């Protein structure tokens, strides 16, 4: 894997890290691809290799780890993540990171898929139309967060109400209603986007609660975040764990 990770310094050293930094490669590989994967506390029955790979891909998009994403994508495909699932992870990330940060990952994904003989574009996954997206998006919000989201698109202060409308129609209506990933998978990758980019703790707590509500339990979420820790570091991992704990505590009080 590290043969795909090349240096990009001012002298354009194109040698792989395995050649220039073998000590680091051995240290990181032993931890990230051995200890973390094998740790009982960082695993869960629902966290198979494909699910773990999807979480890592979403995390790498969230932290803007383009080089590692390019190295991990073939691994994910070999682990059973389908090209459609990969594309859906990239598409949905746009709602949480913005197009300016997801555009490079479209290029990487297309390059890797083409190199493996995957014909592009892939079959369309949209299930809504411009006329149905708002209603479908609101229903997705209700299914994920509960009945309190009914009418959310037209709620809040008038000057910012359009954001709530966009959340229903665009974030949930355009993305969450698509094929390729189910709601549990979509909420898991959303948790990974938010944990990886940092500074989104209120949203991270809300989506941790939503994950638990639709079946991604606390132990599963802890395992997901644990598997992604090597790519985002300890501070953002600890923040994510705090948000998960807060969401679980609030759920028991309701």
C-alpha cells in the first residue's frame, strides 16, 4: 500500500514512503493494519471488512486525505465495496464538506475505477424528481431523526429558513434517497465525515443519536471511530467518542 504513497516535496521526490521512510511505514503499518484491526474493543459483529472500508473512505474524504484515499480505494473494492457504494460515499460527502473539498475525490475515484475496467458513468441511483425531492427528503429526516422533523423545512427564523428547506430537499432529498447505500450506511458515513473534519461537534452528536435510533448502536459507532483513528488522530477521535457518549446519555434520559 505504501508503494502508492509518494513524497510531494519541493524537489519532486517521487520515491514511495516505503523507500524514503521505511521505519515510519513499519511503525504505522503494524499499528493501523494490525493492532487496530485486531483489537477486540475496536471491533463489532456488524463491522465486516466492507463496512470498515466504507467508514475509512468516508473518513479520508472528511480529513482531506486524498493520497491515502487513492491507496485505500483498491483495498476497499477488493473487500467487497461496490463501485456504486464508493460513488455514493463521494456524492453524499458534498452535502457535508462542500463541492470544493469533494471534487478531488471524484477525480481519484474515476481514475481508480477506470483502471479496474469499470465503465463510467455508473447506472443512475436517483429515486426522486425535482417535484418529489422535498417530500422524500422530509420523510428521510423523519425516518432517521423522528417525527419532530415533520415540517422542519418551513420552521425557524424567516431569514435562515431557506437553509432548513435546502437540508430537506437537497441534503436528504437529493442524497439520502439515492440507491446504493441504505440509511444505516448513510448515517455511518455521515458520522465519519463529521468526525474527520472536526469543528462539527453539535452535528456529530445529533448524527450519533440518529445512528443509534436507526440501529447503529453505541458499541458499533465506537468500533467505527476506533478503526478510523489512525487517519484522523487522537484529538478528533476523542471528540467523536465524547459526542457518541453524549448522544447515548441523552437517549437514556428520554
